[in-house]
């Protein structure tokens, strides 16, 4: 099913999806508008697309079963009612019936389990990432550490670290002024990643359970104190994608958003260079070049002599 077809899912089907599967619908910024407030967010990664398709497939199967079972039940109640003189059928211990209602559900489960298993296996394949980032949950903000880049991202962002905290003004939260479009979903420092690159996210926490969840990227991974878990995504579209902590981590749980900004490779390099430059300038004595570092010992020896 291509994305054009997915965008045409009937509104009734989308509404049922929201009611059964996605009770929380996240608002998005101007760069990324959901197709429907009742449906899953439009996917921008391969895994998110698989999840979208899997959700639609299973919902359709469940819908067909619902109509078939309740249709047969209501027909039997109406057409075989006692008031029209109908006598109950006797087919106890019917071998054929026993086989049918055992085999048919088994085949239906296989039909649903096969694509679900393939999707779960793909979600767990964090091998050969282009960029590795550690996301640490704190009460109540996220800390990000760019650990390692590979290939054309080698040493591009390595060593960059920062905290990402809710940017929504206190006046908005206390209804002292009008709420903005990204109410409770904006942060002071966004997580920046390059488009088309496999990004591995290591999750952990330093206090209680948290969860790193960005629906449009198809990512949801618990952050557990004392443990390091991982997940991954490869964004196919430049834009800003928003999520939230998905574990009840305390009284400020609702004020712990996640914002991922996907940029082109050139823009990501420029951002990383700017962050590393700012970090170097902020630490006294770290601005010396390798050549200056090599000359310093010789100068010291000369002055001592």
C-alpha cells in the first residue's frame, strides 16, 4: 500500500483506529501537518510506514470479523426465533464444526502475526548506524549526547551534549496568556539529525522510568535507570517531528516533550560545527590548534633554559 492510498483511509476507519490504538494525538509544527487528527501520524520512516500498514491491515481484519460474527448472531436471533416456530438445531460434538472454528482463527492469527513479526524484527535491527546518540531521561527533561558518527558522519558531531527542556511559557500553562500552536510540545534545544541516515538512539534514565517516543519516526523505547536500551530510525523527509515521554514519570510527566529536527546533510554539518565551536569557546584553554599545542612544550623548555 503506497502513501497516497494510505492518505485515503476512510474517516470512519481512521476514527476507530484513534479510539482503539492512539488515544494521544500530538500536535505538529508548521513544517509537518497531520493528514487527520483522528488517524496515526503520517509516517516518515520505513518502520513507521510498516506500523501504519500493519495497523490498517489488522483493523480491517478485526472489522471483517466483527461484521461477520455479529451479523451471523443477529440473523440467527431474528430468523430462528421461537415466536415463528423455529426449533433449535442439534449439532453437538460436530467434528466438522470443531475443525472449522479451530482452523479458521489459526489462519487469521498467522495472517496477522507474519507481518507483525517482520516489523518487530526490523525495529530491533540497530546494526551499522551512521550516527549514535544517547538519550537520557531526567525528571523532567532529556539529555542528549552525540557519541559516534560513521562514514561521512565520522567525528562530525561527536562529543556534542546538551539538555532539552520544555520551552512553553509558564504563563501559557497557567492560562495567563493564549496558548501557542505547539503548546507543551516545544523545547529550547531540539535534537538535530541528518535526513536519510540511520540514527541509533541509546536510551537510559538517571532517576525513574521514562520513554522516548516520536510517533512519526516509528520510535518508542523505554529509558530505564541502570540499563541501556536501543532503537533506531532513518527519516526520509526533512522536517520537525514531535513526541513525548510515554511513561508516567512523576508530576511533570506532561511537560517532557521531544522534538527531532531532520535536516539535510549539509545543514546538519553546519549545525554540528556551530555547536562544537560554541562548546570550544565556552571552555578556557581548549581553543588552541594542534600546531599551537606542539609548539607550547618547546617554548616552555626554551624559556626554562
